[in-house]
C-alpha cells in the first residue's frame, strides 16, 4: 500500500489508527470484500484519518491540538491555548482562473485566502464577529455580545406594542436594571445565571466587559466602562448618561467543543420515528446500546446531491448559492439519513425548522419539541455544526420523490428547493461502516475544525469530504465551481 499520503511525524493517534487497521485486515474477509476493495479501504482510512478516524477524539486539549492538521487553512489552538502560526495559503490552480457569471473568481479567491491566512487574536463570538478586545483568559468558551438598554427604551424593531422587549433576538437585548440586578459574584467572576433575552442556551455567562460608542469630533470611538481585568471585584453597572451599552459575555469552556460538558461535539442526530434526539458523543453511546440490543446496522449506499433554496424571486447571489448534503442508506431498509454541515445553532435558533422534516412550516415543529433547551441559542455564522436527520424513505428513489414534491418557486405551495441535482451515488466501501462508526467519524470531523466559511468551509466541502471517505472516490469535488477553487481535501 502506498505511503505517499502519510505524515512524516507519527502521533499517538497514528499508532492507534494503525492498530485499528490491523484489526480491519483480520476481519475483511468476514465482510465479503475482495482484496482490491480492502486495500482501497485501508488507504482511504489512512488518508482521511485526521478527520474521520474510527477512534474517538481525545478529550484533552493537548491531544486535540496534536490530532488537528492545518491542511485546510484553519488555525487550530496550540496546547497552551495560544493561536497557532498561520499556514501558507494554498496556491490557486491555474485552471481555476476562469471567470464565471462575470465574477473574477481568481481575484476574489486570492483576497479571501490572503485574509484567512492571517492569525487573528481574539475570540470567535457567538454573534458572528471577532472580539479583539477579549483576552485569552476570558474567552474560555464562546463569546457573546448583548445590548443593555435603559428602562424606558422603546423601539418597535425590538419591542412589542406594549413596550416589552421581544424575546430571543439575534443579538440579545436586555433591560439594564434587570440584567445588572441578576449578576452574582463567584470565583472572582461576575456571572449571569438566568437565560439571556429568553434564550435557554445562554446561561451561566461571565461578564467580560462593558463598552459603548462615544461621539468624538466627527467620528465615534469605543469607550470601555468596565473590564474584568482592571475592575475585578467591582460590581458591573450600567454607565451613566447613556441610553444603551454593549455587554461582552463568555460562556463556559465546554461550549467551544459542544453543547454540554459531558457530550463533546457540535453534531446532532434526530430520529423522528420515535422522536429521539442525541448530540455529541451521546450519539455514539446510543448507537452502541442499540447495536447490543438489535444487532449491527451498516451503511450500504451513499448519494451526494445539491440544490438551491426556493425563493419567490431570486437575486444574483441566490442563483449561485447551492446547498449540498449526503443521503445514507442503511442495511435495515427502514429509513435513510441526511447528513449536512451548516452554521452553528441554525436550527435551534430558528424555531426548529428543517427542510428534511415534513412539518417544518408548522408553528411547533416536531424537531423543536425534541431540541434540548441548552441547544436553543442565537445562530453563529462563523462556527459550524453537523445536522444528521433520519428521513422516512428507504432509498434515493423514494427520497427524490420528496424533493420533487417540494421543488419550485416559493409561494402558496410548500416549495423548499430549486434545481435539485444528484451529483453521484455509490456503494459504501468502508470496512467499518456501522452506525456507531459513522457517528464517530462525524463527531471527529466537526471537533477537528469547528469553523464555518461561506467560501471554503461549508456544506459543499463537507459533502465532498464525507462522500470521498464513504466511497473512496478521489475525484469528488464540491458542487459549485466557486467552492471548487478554494477546496482543499482534508488529508
């Protein structure tokens, strides 16, 4: 077997993988694979080990750092929590210089890669921004920004006709008197325990700073009224003579790696047939339990597809934005499963709506009823999650009927998709393709790189990566030419 794709430095996880590969070699005959298929198997595992290792992802920070690679241009944390040195931006392929739809993709791609190859000091925030003022020791978890307003604040954009603040705003908004009265001092930190602006997932937040815009000559400047570094022990308070201010808060450390401390991984799996919902490592534990009771279930066929979102009237960007996903068929023949990557909290923060559930347009979707409260928080367009949902179809043919029924311009009918395209379909060739194994691959993938970028780390790049792993197709690429330019397979 060729070793050209192997890294020169073997980590502890490499040796763990090699031991696993030996185990696969011993059992390949029992699975009915011929020699050619089997050796493709091991090489496929070999090349994609960093992302889809069958071994569970290490929990300690040092192991996570050693397990991550920067082949996709991301900046994994170093063991001491600092920012890693930015990798060299990959050169654009010469054949990708063509213009599409009047856009100079080469210039756009170069600018994007140049921008994203720099190390950024600061925390990735829950509101889709980067906070360069929050020092390393404070952004143990996700950083959120909220707007604190005076008690007589009234704006129909954020208030009801009766003057009450609207709940669950994308950027949480709170009355200053209520917020500051709810703070408690513990362990040298000021903590807000109650759900922020009605978001059940925003609890136990540490106050990091209080800032505001101050007019200075013809411009505005940012004034820092309170900071946890310089004002430790001093109770935070609403600034005098202002109508509003921005409060920066930090969630617990585990939120960088999952929705709960005991189940790391920003991936969730919904089973609508029995209305069960699991996230993170608990998905793997659940499948292992089911396997012990009901027997082994294996992935058999995988399909790669893409679509645009249905709009009443499409704009220029709408015509080039495609969503890609993977449909997995199982040996039990009861249902299929849709696997997709999207930005963090996009379902929990948007009323539990999903295009793969028939009741998506209802006021109280079944998916939302089963969402844990701690997963209902504002969406974050800079971080990613994996969404895995069972659908009541046995194969692609049945699933494609569902797509056709919901395809068309958005209007009176429940149309959700435009231009549905099946990119490819093939048998699953992995030796270890049971449900616990598939769940482990997915959890490792999202824990390896938690970022979301519209151009280079998105649904299309995940679909290409996952399809390649499951089928061994080394020629698969993201669906749209724009994503193909920036795509770099995760080896």
